C-alpha cells in the first residue's frame, strides 16, 4: 500500500501475522457471539443490543429481558477484537506504508480502546447506577467510529497509491455502510416517529461492517502471500 509498490503479495512473517490477527479477530468474535446468543433465552439479533450478551446479571434492561450465561465469553471476544485489530493494523501498516498511515493507526487504536472499554465496563443496571454507563457508551462509539473510519482511510490510501483499487473501493464501501448504520441507530431512536428497523439491526450493520472489512483484508493478504510463496518456489526450481 505504498506510493511505489503496494505489496499485498509480500510473504514476510509480518504480513502473515497481521493478516492472521485480522482474520482471527473477526472469526473468533462471530463464533463467541453465536455461542453466547444460543444460550441467552429469547435472544434476538434484531431486537437485542450486542452488549446485552455481556451483562453479567439477570435483569430487565430497557424493556428487554437480559440473561447471558456466557457473558465472560463475549467479554473476552470484545477485548480480543480490539487488541487483535490494533496489532494487525500496526503490522500491516508498518509493512505496506499507507499514505495515510498515521491517521489509520490512530483510528485503529481508537477502535481497540473502545472495544476494551466495552469489555471492561459492561452494560447493565449495576453500572448505570454507578454512573459508568457513559464509559460503556463512549467506548462503543469510539469502537464503531474508529473501526469504520479506519476502513475508509485504508481504502482512500489504496486508491491514492494507485493499486488494489477494488479492495480500496470495498474498504470505503464497508466503512460507509458501518457509519450509516451508526447514524441511523441514533436517527431511528431519537428523531423518527416510527421505527424503521430495530436497534439491533442498525447496531449490527455498524459493527459487522468492521468485521467484514478486517476478514476481507486478512483473507486477501493471506491469499496473496501464499501465491507469492508459490511463485518464489517455482522460480527457484
């Protein structure tokens, strides 16, 4: 992703490690979420918030019945997503030398810190009474905004570098979808007289755009790294 040579096909250990961080972060989160939701009585991907899975208490929260036996698993998944995203971004940015790499790294770390904040300060009535719900909400906002904006900046960087334009276009599109979901979550809740989509749909549009982007990047980087290794092996014969 440099101005001279955007080496997505480089087969160095740094490339592979960064790609594995991105891919494993998304896959682990989705698996953890599915497992946690499967034992949460009546959990709805459309109606419930993602953070309902991390509430340790059985309670009624905003009119929703909350009972998440596997809340420690989703807490670990939140933290793992944030930390692996930051490490993967740092490794790939270091190697590919994004034109906007400084901005990209800042946004990636904002996503990471936000995810860790959501993991450490879970939702629920107990933290609302302690006045910690603001930390949880701000953490979620940083995670959503930082992750989607990082995807957009990566896409712009690829287009500016003049290479991997298709990935650049997909990066911008996914980040824009995520930011649109984040905006519509607030608009639908606060401004519209009738609900367009349930809150869980908008929230997942926002977060899943980040997961889709990181898994797309991880998959493509591993694919190109593998292809490059085969070319080197053939050339050395």
